[in-house]
């Protein structure tokens, strides 16, 4: 690796207002940490450069101090140090300090190149240590040489609550529709679940280019019943077509023509049923998904609200038979149910063009039973 150089002498691709690239990278706790999952707070991503760079040690010190102070706490803000130098693994190198501070091990330089910090040179990489401050939407607010990290941290301390980073609360771009499924039909969906019970519900992740299902109760706790009764499947399809489709064409200029997944899902309050913040289309086997639909089938529960961290703390709880419709690309979370059972049906909608993507990526989908997985994010 060649000597580091001042960021101001390099061609910085990312500027304020630009969306920050998403990536996966190893941390001490997770071999494939998903950066796209950290939206909803301020994010400080620091590339201190090689351990030999004069500013690297000071950058590490400032980040540790900010975590100890509570500036980086995984609530209002979170911080990451991107380590490119294997020497950082030695005694005294950068380490995770939770909550609030994690170290990415960018040993192949992929993340550094993605952010325009590492450029190809005759002798390895030409590196420009940089600090990026991002808003809750993971859009760049500040791009500065790492020598100015103290200034960036000072700005972070002065910023308003993340929900007000735009100057006022901005609601999520979602569609809320009451009266999609009649109350009596909701009861029929619940009865079908209760008659046969549900199975543990995993979630999809990418492993070596394959889309596989995993279980991780820290991330998701839910049971699902695959609707077998054809009259119920027909009834759901008809109501999506008649009552959701026209509103999607109006609000999103999108015409859904296909449904994936006919299920009744149950979040059990005795288990704290929940699904942590995630996006629904980030693997090859789920890339075709365009919109997600949450239709509540009952209301005898507490908790179990839907929210979109990138757009502030507002919670969404549709009435019985009502729906929330949103892009599968949005970061969203089903908060824990604290009392009772929450029943919902949760189809994904897509169109004919997306169906071709689904067919093209079908080979990547591993259909065996999901396995227990302890990795978060």
C-alpha cells in the first residue's frame, strides 16, 4: 500500500446530498454486517487509513472518546471505523465499543474503493483518509479529510434529533388503506391459522451468492401459516386487486399484477414477537419484490406497530382489515408485541417485469429448511 495522501488532493466521488453506497463487510461480531440496516440515525463512517498515517491514531482516539461520551450510542448516532490495514489487528488497534462504535475489516479495500477513498496506483492503493457523516436516510451530509474529524464530531453534537434532520418531521412514503378486508373475512383467516397452527418463520439472507433462509430470534420471532384454502387465497387476491391495486396506481404509478406469499402471520406477545429493521429485497432470490403489504386481521394486542426508521419515530397500526403498503426497499420494523396475539396477512406484490427477474434468479434460491443463525444486522 502506498503512503496515504490528503483527501483534498483526491477525486472525492461522494459529496453532500449523495446517497451513501450500501455494502456488506466483516466486523468482530458479524462476518457480513449489512450497512443498509443502520439507517434511521446519524451515521459517522471514518476511513482513518493505514496504521502508519499520522492522523489514524488520533481518529481512533476521537471515535473511542465519542462513544464513551455517548455521542455514538446506536440511538441518535452510530459510528464505524473502516480498517484497511492488517496491523490494526495488533494489540492497541481499533476495537468495537458497544453500543455505538464498530470496526469494519476492509482487508481487500472494496469498501474504501466504493467510497472513493482508495484509488488504484502503480504501487498498491493511493489512500485518502476521510470522514463521512450521513443523515438517517444514509445520504452524505459531510465529506471531510480525517484530520477534520474533531470538527465533524462537533457538528454531530449540534445536530437536531434525527427525526428532524430535514427541519421538520417527514412521513414515510407509505400508503395507508382502511377497509381492505371485511371483519368477517379477517376472522376466517384467523380461524384457518388457529385450526392448523403456524410454523417458525425465518428470513432470507445471501450466503456465497445463494439466497438461504435462516432463523435468528434476536432478529425475528413469528409463526406463519401458509394458506391452503383456495377460497381464502382467491378472496385475498380479489381484495388486493380491487382495493389496493387502484390506489397503488394512483399513489405510486405502479400496477401490481402478481402476488408472492399467501400467509397468515402471528406475532405472539408471550414471546415478544417482532421483526427487527430490515429491507425485503436485498438478496438475489428476493430482488423481484416491489411492494410489501401489511394487513392487520385483529386488534386484541399491544405493541406490534410498523415503523420506518429512516423517516422518524412515527408508528403505523392499520385498523382491522386495513393495510399499509410500502416499497420493499424501505427499512422497516415490526415492533415487539407486548400483549396478546397479532394476526396479519403479508403479501408481496410485483409486476410482469419483476417476474422475469424472479425467474432469472430462481437458481440462487436454496429451498431447504431455514437454519439457526446468530448473526444480527
